[in-house]
C-alpha cells in the first residue's frame, strides 16, 4: 500500500487513525449486544485517536507523533474504530468534513459494515468520492456463512455482495478485511475466501491474523479449550499462498495485524510484526512467488 500511495500522490502518505465516536449495530442491540467475538472494546480501533477528543485534536496529536520519525508527507484520514457509516447524515458529514479540513489531508478511508450503507449514506459517500480520494473498508473476514455465524458477524454473504455492487456502481474503491485462523477454519477455507475475493470487483485487501484479546467474547472459546491458534510458520505459509492466488491488480494494504501487548493473549509470536513480514518476504523471494501467480489457474 505504501508504494501504491506514493506512486499516486508523488510522496509519502500516512494514515491517521481516528475514532469518530460511532457505535455498531452489532453492539448496541440492533443486531446483538456483544459484537463480533474477536472485536476489542475499542471496536478494532485500539491504535486510533481518543474518542473523547475532537477529530481535529486526534488528528493533530497523531500527526505530531508521526513527525518525530517522518518529517514530511501527506495524510489519509482513516475512520477506523467501530462502524463509521453508522450515524445520521449530518453527523457523518460533519466528521468527514472536519477530517478533510486538516492540513495536508489528501483522502478519506472509512471502515464500516456492509449492512450499514443505505441509499442516503451511499449518496453521501459518492459526494466525497467526487471531491477527494476515498476508499471504503468492509469487514468480510470470511466467505463462509457458518463461520460468520460462529463469530457473530451479524450478516450473510449476500449482504456483502449487494453492498459491494452498490459501492462499485458509484465507482467507490473498496478494501476488504479478511482474517486467517478463525475458529473451525482450515487452510483451504481461508484460501477459498481469497479465491472468492479475487474474482470480485475490489481494489484492496487487508489480511489479518486472528488475535485473542482480553475481555472479548472469544475468550470463552479459549477458556473452554475450543480454540486453536496458527503457528507462525502456518501463517506465513497461508499468506504466501493467498498472495499467489490474489488478482494482481488488488492493492495489499496489510499482511498481518496488530494487537496491543497489554491485551494480547494469543498468539504471542504475533507481537514480532517485522519478523513476520520479513519471513513472508523471504519466502516469496526464495520460492519465486508473486501476486497473481496462480490466479488464472484457480
């Protein structure tokens, strides 16, 4: 993703992760009260800004931290925590506008659920797509509805398909989230999700490892001895195979995720993020694997 954004904008582009203060229908009782079983108390926004502060304050705080390491660049305002189209139009517009008004912001990234994009929201997103660079992140995680039910995702695959189709009819870029290592899934199941995604009209993908964090519903499976975790070698293997069958024009935004050390229970090896990324890179080089290698044979 870094090289894609640098090529698009001509210089280094950073994401500023924001918490817009939204909730989620999978938490507030509309669908359920518990959320997806892996989701942290901060709605997957553990590294986003502090929701007690304004968008401007969050942006400035994170930008100043980044400037200690990188002196120059432009920014994507990334609404990461919870469901960022889950609100009334006026509130959404105010939040998005405030983010876009920050200095050197060149685009918006909005993480949401496919069941939280109605006609009014779709029209609003189209407005932003017409005036700035925009992508929408949809949390699919898995193509298998039985797994989706187990993790309490709260919607079936056809809901994702309809949302994707409607976004693409508006020419809005879509980035899809997947998780490897979900309960009950083997490597074939995980790669079936990648095969499915590769044949859809998407522009980006995030590959995540299942993290077990404290205070999540997933802890109940763990404590009951019903949860197995991938080894580092197994994860590297499935990621490399996923890359090989992924359509070559899909931008890879992430190859592994992060979890706060204070909350992470398992797998412990996932803390060594750069070791994992380097191992993936070495495997790709040593075995001459590249994106799209086997796309047309699957």
